[in-house]
């Protein structure tokens, strides 16, 4: 009986954005987490990582209506994101950072998901004059409207990680942020310091697992 009480729940996780800087760290951590019996990832590209618990699904996320081949989901982790430069236009940026994020969250909820963790950005606000921050804020508001019992929003500062290993172009702002953090760390408030993608992933997973009800925002300083 004691073994049954202490046994971890065989939960099913879904990851969107598993080939990105934070997403790949989320995926790696979930695959070794005893709480999850299966981990599904969705996106245009499949991750290079292989694991007995991993199931990869190639899907067009922006127009996603359901999760074919995935019967049930418990916890959802969304780490989708691009830049206007990489996307090519504001409309293409919004298709990823708003449309795809909301579509995945909606489809996962229809598949039974009760806990959602999403990577947003520092300064996200639907009323922001900055297009990037405004889209992130509108995305957060849209997820709130979906009615998840538990919603965790991570708002990291500039991310530190090896984008070259993921075949991604280096982002100048992140490079400068990391350099400034190294040189001026004691003078920079925690929420504005560059943060390792692994730290964001670990904090997001922990918060999702610990939160049964309600909405929580993780600021960058808290995730350091």
C-alpha cells in the first residue's frame, strides 16, 4: 500500500517548441522525470533527441484544431517563439507567437489537459506600444480565457544558451545581455539579467507540477 501511495502519477506531457532554446531543455527534463509516462512533442520539425517515452508529431501548429494520434494530455508546455526578423514580417511573427501558441493550448485542453505552462517574455502587455510585447501580452490574455485550471506564465529576460547547436542564428540582444550580466551583475536587477534557458525550463516545470489551481506569473529574477 505504501508503494502505491508513493508511486508517481503516470502523467502525459505535451511540448510545443521542443527544437527551440527553452523547449529543448523542457523536453530533456521531462523525459527523465518519473512523473511522466509519455511525452509528446508537436511542431513542424521533430527533435533530434530519441527516447522510449518520446512521441514526435509533425503538425502545422497555427491552424491546429485537434491533436491527431494523441489520445490524452495532462500537462502542456509551450515554448514557441520567433523574432520579426526571423519570421519576415509582423504577420508571420504573430502567426507563431500568438496563433500557434493559442491553437496548441486550445487543442490540448480539448484533449483533457488541466495544467499549462507557457514561455512568454519580460514586459509582455496587451497595452504595450511595442509590437513584440503587445503580441506576447495578447497571447497571455487569450490563454487566460481558455479556462485552464492551472496556468503558469514564464516571463524570462534575455535568454542565454547555445543557439548555434540548434542551428539557430545568434540574437544580438541576447549576446549583449549576457555580456552585460557577466560584467555588471551586482548592478543589474535580477529581473533584467540574462537567464539560462535551462533555468527557465526547470522553473516552469516545477511550477506546473506544483500548481493545481490558479494562475501564476514567473518573473525572470525568480527563475534565476
